[in-house]
C-alpha cells in the first residue's frame, strides 16, 4: 500500500511541476522523485521503507 501511495505522490508532484512550471513530463524523473521520497521516509524512521529502495526500478 505504501508503495502505491508513494508512487501516486511522485506522479502528482511531477504533474504539478509540468502544469505550473512548464517542464516536460519524464518517467525517469518520476522514478527519481520516488526514490528520493523513499530515502526521506527511511531517514525519518519509517518502518519497512528502506527495503523499497532495493526494489526500485533502474533509472536515473
């Protein structure tokens, strides 16, 4: 469930940047945003989140 929520959040953040800042859509950037969010949650002490980084799809 957390994986889904963080994925949707990452897509929403990128969508907002595209709409309001005029940047281009990018799946690689969405994946990058997702990885950053997982790291931040892990650093904040969220349980069972750090293993998501190991399962993250490859990309820049």
